[in-house]
C-alpha cells in the first residue's frame, strides 16, 4: 500500500517497530492475535491492527502539504478533517479554519469566502450541495480533495444500485459527515433513506411489509429520506450500503434482515430475491474490518481491562469500544494525559456523551493484563504515550526504549 508523508510528531518509533515486525511475519494479514508486550507486573496486549488508515494518512499529507505550499493564503477545511482533536488542533494552530462543525452547522459564513481561498474537502467527502456552493463562490470544489477512495467506493455502489432502480438504504449515523455525503450522492440518482441501527431497520421493515401505513413514514424518518420519497412505492426494490466505519456485525445483521423481509413480503426465493434486493456486500472499508477483527482476536485472550485511544467523536473508534465493552471494563481515552495516576482515569462514556472519572482502574494484582488499541484516526504517538504512562506507574518506562530498537 502507498506510503504517505505524515508529520513525524504523529509517528512512534516503538509502534512502527512492532507493526513492521508483525507485517514481516504475516504479510497476508491472516493472523489477528495481539502482540504481547510483557513487562513483568504489567502485560500489554496490543491489537494486530490499529491506528492511521490509508484515508487518514492521505488526508493528512494533502492538508499539511497544502498549508506548506500556500503561505499567506487563507486555507479552510469544510469541517474537521478527521475525527482526531490532536490533528485538527495542529491544523488550526497553523491557521487553517473550519467552515462547519461536525454536525454541519456553519462556523464561517459562505459569503465571507473569496474565489482565491483554498478549501480542503475532508476524508469523509462532502455533499453535492456543498460542492455547488463552492462553485458558486468561484472556488474549484475538488481542487483540494482528501475524500477517501473507500468512501467514494460507497458512492459508486449506491450509484450502481440506483441505476438498476433500487432504492438505497444507507446504514450510517444520520448526522455523520460521511453519511451526509453518501446520502447526498445517492439521492442524486435514486430514492434514499438512512437507518442508524437495527431498530430503525426493523421500523423501516414495517413499511416494506405493510404493517405500518406509508404516511407514518415521514415523521418517523424525518431528516433521513430524500426529497419526494414515496414510502408506498419506493420500498419495493432496495439495496443496502453503509458508512465505512460501522460495526461489521450490525451492518451484516441489517442487510440480512432486510433481505429476509423482502423475501417474506414478496414471496421470493433464493433464486429470485435479486429481483427486489440488490446483491451488495457490505461497504465497510479495509481499516474498519481489520481493526474490528483485530479487537475480536485480542478479546480471545484473558485480560483485566481494555484501553481504546481515539477522538471521542470518532465512529470507528466507538465501535472498537463497543466490542471491548462486551467483555471487559473498557476505558475510552483521547490521550495519555487522561490516565491521571495508577488509580485514576478520565474517560469517555460514548453512550451518554460525557467524560467520566473512574478510580482503581488498574486492579491490585501482582500481574495485570491490559488490551490496547486505537481508532483509524489516532496517531501512533498517542498509543506509545499510553504505554509509557502505564509503565511509569511501575518504574518501567525505560523498557519502552528497549522495545523501540527491535527490528
Ligand atoms: S476509516 Fe476507512 S473510509 Fe475512513 S478514511 Fe480510513 S480507510 Fe477511508
């Protein structure tokens, strides 16, 4: 895979050494067991895959290069480039401004932009409406485009389904930038509706099988369907695509469920289901699959707790947390500084969207095992920071330097 020029502050010699060693031993990426870092009283099991993905490195390279090559110019990002506060703050520190917040609220009015301003499209991509808005202002919309190719692949899939007259069901978070962009691109070609989880998929199914009257649809799915959507006519032929960072098991469950509903409602068989249900595989990206499978592999090991590092508004990171929480006490932190001491930690409760404090998070045992991973927008330097911080509570920080020299 292509390598990118990412600022060295985001890299970690220690993590790079570990990742390179694993890569050499397992070039086909078949081994999802974690890497064991045994420091005696503390044992860290590091997920096989974690950290910056292709799309994030690509976006970082383009954004920082654009800043370097355009001194004196006003540079804007449509919204947060990726969901990591460290990277976003570094860009803000270099004078870049965000036009919208992550929910699409305007921070910089369109009227204040000028034709010679630079506007960078983030890794999530953007809506066709925003592209048109930029063009109206005389700004070439795709000149500084960091949209991840794996997101564009979802748009292409939606377009293909739409051309065959299937309505597109997008499994995604309705307010997430990527889902808003996918919705916009999909609805340009075919009726489109967003479902955020299996519960909403079940609700949608009640309109497919006629349990609910079509006119109830518009309130229940307010803000999640394309203009002119006809709940009676537009749910006769459907296909499912998804936000690239959803939970793989949930996406699969939704697609399987809707397929079953179509078969039962329209009396279809395995041979004829394609008449009304587009045959799509999920549109999760490789990084989501690798990172979630690596967490599943890591969770097979007995451990005392899990730590997941990443931005609190990062979708892919929250799904790693969700997987870990099923089995272990799990602490979702955005940086090593959130580990206050060997007993206290401030961490994010993503279910209730608030930071909470826990005491005695490290159990009092002669030897503890911690599972550690991070999201696709988290710099490896932060994961190294967490390892060093944990080691410092045992007077073992020097062990991290020894590890960094493995090759
Ligand atoms: S998580 Fe996947 S889709 Fe998103 S930027 Fe990374 S590679 Fe691209």
